[in-house]
């Protein structure tokens, strides 16, 4: 990954996490929509990979070294972006599915553990509220990563097409 992209990705993740935590966004309301969006993103990655395989464009990319990382070719970079995008997509789908599950059994178990250990109902409510919001903020951050990785892939492909003309 390029240095600037790595920096922007980390900054976006932290910003979305902090914003969603402070504003107490609830990911449950968009979990199904995020699964639909991620499915489209995975289809775009699949089509992009399919378009690159065996194309003359891929052959050209294989022969051009990357400007920042001399040990990698342009084809290596685009494949890295696609791999990371697919990984982010899979993580987001898993998080979205976990949000949609019924957690009543686990919540009751943790509630009993906290009450038995600390004998404090207020501590349970505080820990539950903070833990839930951290999880929701993590879901939003991973969803935002999908947007940025799709942008990186599109930007890379469009820039290479324009450079070749």
C-alpha cells in the first residue's frame, strides 16, 4: 500500500470510529443494507480481477515498477489493494451478521458474571453500554474502509488507463 493511502486509511478508520462513538450511531439499523453494499463491492472486485486476468493491461502493469516500492510492480499493487478490499468486505459482512444475531443468551451470561463478581448493577450497565458502542463504532469503521478501498481500486485502474493513452 502506498504511504499516503496507508495514512489516509488509518485516519479515516480512527475518525469514523470516534465520530460514531461520540454520536452513538447504531449499526443495527443499517446492517442489512451494509451486507447488500458489500455484496456489490465483492462483485466489483471479482469483475476487476476477471478483467485483469489475461489482459494486455495486466501484462503492461507487470512490467512497470511501482514508484514508491521498487520491489513491487503495478500489478502487485493493484492485487494488494483488491486483496485488502476483499478482506475488509468479508470482515464487514461478518460484523454485520453478528449485529443481526440474537445476543440475549450471551448478554444474560455476562450479566450474571458481572453481578456475581462485582455485585454491582451500575457497573454492568456502564460496561454493556461502552462495549456495545465500541462494537457499533468498529462496524461503522470497517464499512467506511470498504468505501475507501473501492475508491483506491477505481482510482488506480482509471489512472493507469489514462496514463496509457
